[in-house]
C-alpha cells in the first residue's frame, strides 16, 4: 500500500481484514517495522479517538510520532496555483507538503468538511494536494467526504461479530442538533459494498448520500422496514448532500430505540462515537449487550496499525 | 496499587516512600517495566510541572505516553445518567472513559475545581466517573479537591531533608490575588498526618480547611506562634472552603518572610510552585539555602515514577 | 558544546559542518547518544519546521522529547528581580528555568521578537534568562534577534551545493505585507561571515541591519548590482531595525524574479520558509531547479541533530 486516502487505495480488502485480525491477536508482532521510521499526525480539526488510537498504533509498531495541531484557523495554507500571496495565507501547500514529507516516512492528516461549498468539499483539496506534493505516503484521518479508517474499523468489527457469511447491514440516519459531514456515512457505505455485505441505507427524504457512495445499496425511507432482520444497525447523523450542509430534520422518531432493535435479527448496534445519548440512540440500546460501540472504538487502533503495517512494508522494498 | 486518586489508594505509605528514594538513586532501574505499555495524560487545565514531570517519569520507565489537551472548554463531557444529550455536550463520560481506557494501560487526569459549587467540586465527579467507567487504572494529576502526586512529592522531600524522626511541619496560608483551589492544602495535610508528622495548620479565620483534610492537625490562627520551632514551613494560598471559593483576605502580613523563618528551628521553606515572589514569600527566603522549592519540583518526577512503577507492577500479574 | 544561543557558542565551525555532512549520510549513526536522555521543546510562538525537524532530530538520536506549547499569552513569566508579583505573572523565570532544567538534559526555546521595544528585544531577555537560571544546556529555536539553527542549516546547504571554495552569497530583502523580525537575516549574515563567504547584503534604504550582524559584509542598495555573479541568493523580509519594527516599504520591485536570477552565475535561490509566492519570489524561480528551499528545509533536521549530538557528547563527560 502506498497512500490511504480512500477504499480505492486498497488492492486486497480480504487480505487487509486478515492482517487486522492477526494484528489484533498479537498487537506487538510488528514491533520492528517502525524502527528508524517516523510519522507525523496533522490535525486541522479536533480529535480524540483518531489522535489517541493512531498514537497507540504507532507505539505498537515502534514508530516514532510527532503530532501537529494546526487548527482550521491557525494554519492558513494557500492551495491555488499562480496566486500573489499577499493576504492572510503565509504558506503554499507545495512547500508545506514537500517539507513535512521530507521529515517523515508517513504523514496522516485530518481536514473536515466546511459544509459551505459542496464542490469544494467534494474536490478533497487538502487530501489530494498533500498526496500530490508530499513525497511520503499520506493517510486520511477523516477528510471532507470520507473517513476510511473508521469504515475499516467498522468492517473489522462486523467480521468479528457476524454469524452469517453475508450479514444484513443497515446504515440509518439519526437526528442530531448540529450539521455534521457525510464523511463517515459515505465511507461506511462504500466499504460495506466492497465487502459485499447486504447493505440497506435508511434516512428521511432529502438525506440521500452522493451516488458514488451509496452505489447499489438498497435505499429505504421507512426506517422500521429497513431494520427488519438486520444483523447490524449502524446509526449516524449527516447533513444533507443535496441541500448541502443543511439540517433538514431533527425528527426524534428517527432515534434508534430498543423497540426498533427488536425488529432486527438480534442485531448489533454500532456507532463511530462520540454519540449523543437519547438523541441518536436510547440508553437502553447503548447499555445493552447489543451495543458494539466500545469494541468498535477499540478497533480504531487495529485499523490504523494495519494500514501503517502495509505502508511501512511498502517502504522497506 | 490499582488507581491513585487519593491517599486512600495507598496501602503501604512507608513502602511507597522507600520505593521513591530507591528510584531517585537509580532512575532507570525500572526501564523494562513500561515495555509494550502506554499511558494517556489528559489535561482539562493547564500544566507545566505535572505535564513535564509525568512525561519524564514515563521516559524513565520506557513507557510510551500520549498527551491529550482538552481544556475545560473544549471537551464538554456529559456526566448525568439518562439525560437527552441535545445541548452542547457531545460525549458521555461512559463512552469517553471506556474508550480511552481500552487504548492505554494507565490514564492520568487533571481536572481543577471550578470553585463555583462546593458540593459539585467535593463530589469529585470527573475523577470518580473516570474510575467507574475506565477499565485502566486512573491517576489523579490534581482534581477539584486533592493533588496527591504533589503531596507525595512533598513527603519524599521532607523524608530527604528531615533531621528528626517526627519533624514539626507547618502548613501556612499565604496571600494571593486570585482565588485558588484547596486541593494542594487538603492533600498536603492528609499525607503529613498519614506520615505521623507533627502538623500545624495556620491561616486567617474563615480559611479553615474541610474537616476530613485537617483531621487531628493543630490549627493555630497566630502565624508566628505556628512557626515556632518548625522544621518545615509549607506555604500555600487557598480560597475559603466555608465561603466557598471566596478570597476573604489578601493581607500581606501573612507573607512568609526571613524574619518569620527565624522563628523556626532552622526550618526549610517549601512551596509547590508556581510561586508569586514577594506576595507568598519574600525573595530572601526563596533565594536562601532554606528554600527547597526546586528540590521539591524535581521530586515530581520521582513521585509520578513511583506511582507508575507500582501500578505497572500490578498490571504484570 | 554547552548551550547554542548564537554563533558565539560555536568553537569550531568547520568541525560542526563536517559533523553535519557526516550525519546527513547516516542519520542513525548516533542513535545511542540519546539513551536515557531527554529534551524539552518550549514554544512561546507557533512553529512548523522547527517543531517537526527538532522532533525528527531527536528520534534519530534516540532522545525522548516533551513539547511544551506555552504561547506568548499563556505563560506570563516575570523576568525582573525583586518585584512584587501581584499582577498577571504567576511564575518567575528563576523557578521556571530551574525546574525545567532539572527534568531535562537539554532545553530548547522559541521566543520571537515582539517588535515593540528594540532595546528589550535586543537584550534577548528570554534566552539569556534561561541560560542563567536553567541548569541544562539551552538551544535557541529562534529568539528575538537570531535564528542560529536556521543559519546553520543554510550554511550546510551552501556547503553541499557550492561549486567554488568561497561563493558569492547575496542576502536580499524582499517585500512582505506584515512586519517580521530581523532574526533570520541577522543570523544568516553572521554565519556567512564566520564561514568567510563573500557576502553582499542588499535592501532598500532604512532596512540596514544592526552593525553587529552585518559586520564587514558589502552593503549594496541596488539589488540588481548585488545579484551580479552571485552563487547563492537568499531572500528574506525583515522590518526596519532603525525605525524599529516598522514596515517602511512593500515595494514589489524588490521581489526576486527569474529575470533578476539571470544576472547571477547560475545562482541558487534560498529562503527559510514559509515563503509568500509572487510576493517574496516568483513562482518561476521557486518551481525551477535553481530553488533550494526544500533541500534547505530538509536540512533543518541535520542542523538540530548536529547541535544535539555535540551537546549530548558534552554531557557524557
């Protein structure tokens, strides 16, 4: 593996999952792989799980890590070509990416959607520019339109808990007071489809995801119908793609409840966290054995470590 | 040792002090103890000594460390059960503590008193909730009502410099322009009593500490009487416990001076730092051989390393 | 080497350059030197290259590093003697430096010029106070009047790319919308003179550097004359030393262009980064083979690592 910006960078998904499950059994088995290597984690937005699980993954690989908190405000990078930089942007991506990539063997970046301009967010300017100008492999720690490390985590978790070869997986929109990006939902859908699971996406009208993400998944506007016989229910809020960045509904009847979970085939509940209790999902679901949210979050270490293992092996050649 | 929230978690205080003095002689003697282990330091408030000495202690133990600066503003955690989380708090302590505790072998937290609501501060909600929901041992890096790592440091320092078995130790309130928590004073008092030293607490009326902390220490409202024949004078400002969080006095006559120190038995001066010169204590005291403040601060590494050593040994079983 | 505050701390410049070129060939050759040693990086101002290259240098030396971001606002240190500290400054440099220096084997600090009071900036209060009160060696990561790690980097780069023994080096002022310190220009000039290169400094009238920095370099107010037959052109903006901290000119005719570079002897272009494209220098220069800015930035690791190597070797005795 060279970079890891989206599922398109994964050549052999079953092989990657196999690696992950092996690493989970013995987290220190690749301790030598990071020797004399180092990584930089760049955060343009806040992070808890991604920051900590990435550092832990690096510890497990013996990989030195520097963390750079730049903030969406603090580091005004210029991305345009040919511009006269006499405004508030003090550095061009060409230099920034080239320099950081000269220091480190791997560069991981978080840069959220701004939810203001759909074309800009979906152009993935930050990720694509880093990939273009950074000589080191780049890892997406959540970009404006995708969060592949989370989706890989989710896939690992489902592989661990599934009881049938091709489980029924439901991605359900759930209400939230603030506008959130589509990144997690987009990546989850893509990875489930790539894993050839039976995916249903359910949400209120107006919350359709971008075509490229939803692909040939079933779309069901009736949440209860969607839940029927599900093996896994994945809840997530996202703002509208079509009326870009808008909150079209906060309808509490879309919250995941124990009653709705009873429609499933003893299905497991999943969420990427942080989760608003009794808004996204009822306490009774989260606090039950059906919930996998803590196991999922724990697997964030495994997904990052697996991606790093594959990238570091690539460097060794 | 499992967690380290207060002196109640210490089973064998003389043994812990013995460990500390041994570690001080040979700081790298437990270098293997941290191998394949990792720690997370979580700061809800600023820190200089605690942050740096904790990292240094971890280096000495070969323990990988991730630092998380969340700020009292930045990380709005919900602590209540059963609440509908549709406000500004995006994550419940149940998930946050469970996840961080799944990544790391030890979790250390700083969460200062807010000095607004005594019952809330003295409930130690942050520490107690982390201990309840975090599967890894938890270390208190100063909570709303206690700072046991500082008190352990102070005890180590007194053990190093005492010339009699049971020294006379004076904890004196000193003036300060801003309201400060009672945490350092509370813990110092408890640890001195547990060590069976001859403790006198002196302060203006209205600055009485919580009963549980002051225990059977002598309370003396006349500072000069208190200083008489003292082996150690420990100065610290705190805001009122009874008129909670209030600054009742900034009386400069309570500053520690060379003249007052001359009442002691060639006593040593101590303070946890940072210290306001010529407000808490005169330059002439701080800059004399009587002052132990730098030696104390240096021992912050030893106290953290000793606590970590005991916790890591507990994990090994 | 003990501390590294300016070129005055370098006893043997050719030897230091030789070390640097050797380390560049084999960055991990001194991996054992950092064992059981640790460093603290203190940033009173933002940093990208210095922060990351310093951490990378430490990784290469097996040196543990703690990073402290204090901000010019967040950490109000008192530097005056004998003052009553009842204002907003909670800690005196005497304690702060003594404590940090007791934890770490090396302390590196960044503290920019405030550009308000020339005498204050040129007194180098922060660096000099740390050196005075900190028991560990101190490294300047850019102070109010100098940036020796950058100048050392620049020297290494010129040594790598020069084609004659004593190259003609031109330091040219270039326009910038905001007032910048003189630190980089001051140090560059000093190091070039110490290396006995043929140095010309060119700038608009009013931008004369402090005498001590410009020494016996040629000063040429006609930029094009200055560029003639240059082997290296180093562009940098600085605010006025004489009308202290003022922006006297933003004249775009001082921008470095391809046309001006054609006056040189196939000269190389250098800048310390971040660089404002088409303000300081034209895209066509930066994107050409004449530009060394990325190679320079990469050498920031080498200069820090070389300084650390010499300091750590000093500790070993």
